[in-house]
């Protein structure tokens, strides 16, 4: 027979398995990074909130503007990326919006959205090496570029399959000067760009520019794809909504093409 004491022990609240310093939840009150969410709702922008959540402190005004520019730069690239195609294909099949968005995000990988994390890691490790040596940015860039080209590898953060010069990267570089977020990582990236332009005719892409900027702002490489996802999600949502207005079950090939195969 189950007594009241046994039942009380069964339903008694236990300590949660996870602990967090991000947000404290109390009845009728939420405290995020030490700030009341009611105050945050009224007084800060979304980029400021993202910075606060990740770094635990509010950004300076110039850092907030820089992060906003970074997030906007990721917004969309038409139907060219696999993530957009995945989201629209699922929308055409009649999947719920949330599932379509999840499908788009799951399409992020090493060859799409993953380059920014790789770029950040390479540049941050290179700058750490520079700080323990007497190498200049130019000499360090030369070593890095030679390493990739000599091994017939693509240099992460440089070159684009559609753009000879990625217009987003050019704008972000200018804004890094304007917002005083230009540091060692961007200096290295520009030195690498100069060498690669001379030798291969390629320039920095959005992943290289944002990788350098986020690194100069002190973000860990693991946040790279996350920032990309935050910036790209509104674009994916727009594509999903647009596709749901089209005739469902869109064909991606014709039977004539299939018969040739």
C-alpha cells in the first residue's frame, strides 16, 4: 500500500540535471545574464541580446552595430544554397513550417555554412602562433596560403562559386573599419587576400570576412555556424512561405530527363 509519505517522496521536485548561468526562472520573473527580461524587451535590440546571451555582457554600441551587420549579411542567397532548396522542397511536400525550417538548418554542413567556423579556427590559431613568434601578418599569410595551395586545398574563407568579388565581404570589411572592430584577424585575412588575388585571382568571401570580424570581436569558432543560422533563418522562412503559395509537389526533373539517365 502506498502511504502519503511514499507518494510525497515520489512526486517531490528534484534538482534539475542541467544548471545554467544564462537565465534564472522564478514565478512571475525572468532574469537573463543579471538583467530583467522586462527591461531587456524595452531597451535593447536583437543583436545586443544575442551578444549578451553568448558573451554574458552587453556590447558597446559599435560592437552591436557590427554584429547587426554580420547577421544581416547572412540573410539570403536566393535558391542557390542546399539549405534553401531543402526547405522549399519540404514546403512543396506540405510539411509544416517548423519542419521546413528545421530541414533547411539540417542542410548546413562542411560545404555550406561550415566554412565560417573553419575560417575562424584557422585565423585564431594563426594569430596565437603569431603572438608567440616574430612573424608579421604578411609573413604569416604567406605561410598559410602556401600551406593550402601546395596541398591543393581551398583556402577557407576565400573564393566564391558565384561571385568574382563577394559584395557582402567588401562591405563588411569597410564596416569593420567604421565600427572599430578591425583587428589582427582582419589584418591577416587582408594579407591573405592580397596574395590569393595575385596568385589565383580570388578574394575574400562572406565566411572569411565574418570569420575575421567575429574573431576580432572575441567569439569562439564554435559560434560561427550558429551566427550563420541566426542570420539565414529569416530568409529560409521567407522561402518557405513563398513556396507554400505555389502549386504543391514541385518537380525537380522532367520524365524526359529521367529517361535519358
